[in-house]
């Protein structure tokens, strides 16, 4: 699922923003993490971008975005479709053997 421009902007918003910090610090009682996300969305829609979908789930969208990024990096780490262990298996044997030699003990 592709994110809208408003959703992408919400996920990358700098939450050290003075307006948001003032609003959040005045909430009583302080909301837990799940509640804080609802307040972030409400504040963001009221103060930054009213086009943000009210049904947008930032936690799910961020999770999906990170999973897509991890999948992409797995494919690019060792070549297309290679896991990190498969990529390691493609290392030159001389490099691997130098890693498997025991370390010399150093005296103090």
C-alpha cells in the first residue's frame, strides 16, 4: 500500500516541534504510547495538514514501511535475493580463513 503525501509527511514529521511539545506537555494525565499516537494525529491534522486521513494508522504504516525497507536491504546486501548468510558464503575463501584463525593471546 503506497502512502499518500500527507501520510508520508506525518511519518517523517519532526516531533520536537515546539507547538507539538507544548500541546503534549499540557495533556493531563499524560497519555500512554498508543494514546499519544492518537493525540499526535489529532494535533497534526489541526495544525499542520488537514488532508491527513482520519483513519490513517501511523503505527501500521510505519511498521509496513520498515518491513519493506528491510526486505529491500536484504536483497541488496549480498546481491539480488541473497540473505546475509548467503552473502557471507560468497566471500573469498582467503578472507574467511583469516577470520577463522584463533587469535593470539596478548600478554599485559
